[in-house]
C-alpha cells in the first residue's frame, strides 16, 4: 500500500520563490506610479498585503520570505538614498523597522490556523487510508492484520501489536508487524479498542524512528474506533457464516 508522506521541503522552496517573486512583481507598478504619488505609508500597506496573502496562501515560511523580499525592495526603491540598500536617515530606519515588525506579526497571525488546517488535512488522509484498508474485510484476523500494517506504515513504527480479546476469555488473538521484529521495553503508545460490549482489544505501538501523536490524541482514538467498527462488522459476518454452516449441516 502507498504510504502517505509529509515531507514538503521541495514544495516549500517553490512556494517561497513564488512569494518573493510576487513581492518583486508588485514593486513594478508601485515604482511606475512613484513614491511621491503614493507615499511611503501606502506603499508599505500594499507590501503588507503581499505578505499577508502569501502567508495565507502558502504558509508561514513563504510569508516570511515575502516579508524579507518586500523589506529589501521597499528599502531599495522607496527609501532614500534610492537604488541602494543603505539607509541614510533615522526616519528610514524607523519605517523599515516598523514595516518588518508588522510583517512578522502578520505572518504570525496565520501560524495557528494554518497548523490546525494542515493537521486536520493530514488526519483526514490517514483516516481515509485506514478506512479504505479495513472496508470489506470479512474476518477479524484480517482486520487485525490490516490495522497493524497500516499503523506501522503510517507512523514508521519499529513494531505494532494489535491485541483482540476472544469471547471465551482464552488467549487473546495477537498480530505483530513486522513479524520478526523484537523491541525491548514497554510500548510508547497503548490505545484501547472499545466497542459496545466494552474493551475488546488494544493497540501497542513502539515508535522506533517514526512520529507519534499523544496517546490521548483524537487521531489515535479515531483510528482505534475504525478498528473497533471493522472488528464488530467482521464478527457479525463470522457469526452469520457460522450460523449458515450449522443450518446446512442440520438439513
């Protein structure tokens, strides 16, 4: 199964380049209209619009790239002495300092909403991946295996163990992936699998070199709920199949 990966370094570089190019592009009409016509305050506000739009469209790092590019172009074209990065008067230093400070604040305002949106998008993709893998499985053993395999792939875990309690109270059914892996020490995460009757199993995850959300995170709880639903569905299918075999034998 294809693993979902979240490394976006090349995309971030492209987005940073786009944000900086946008700041340079906006400079052209501002320069043609002229500093005397617009005034420094209007030019600064227009550059702040570029910074805010870049942060909202591409994220915090591209927003900072836009802020840096806007500060440099603002200084080069609109702060005397012109066409140089030198600043000749105290007023120019104050204007640039205030502009850069406000730009950083604008970008920071987007940090938390963007982080929440990206986490929600990531969690939705993971939930879809696991839900699709568990759909249509007709035995609980198959559900245990699919759940362990997907969790091991998602979190790049050294070891994942899914335990299911049996109706007779005998030895629980256990699936471990990788099957030949041995990890000493307790698991880094223990997530209960609960259904209507109560606790029906547990998920044990040893982190290894992967990433793991907190034990009480919504993502782990929802993944365990998907496993519980699939196990109960498979249990009903097994019982129906068993009842059908008994009926056929009694004919």
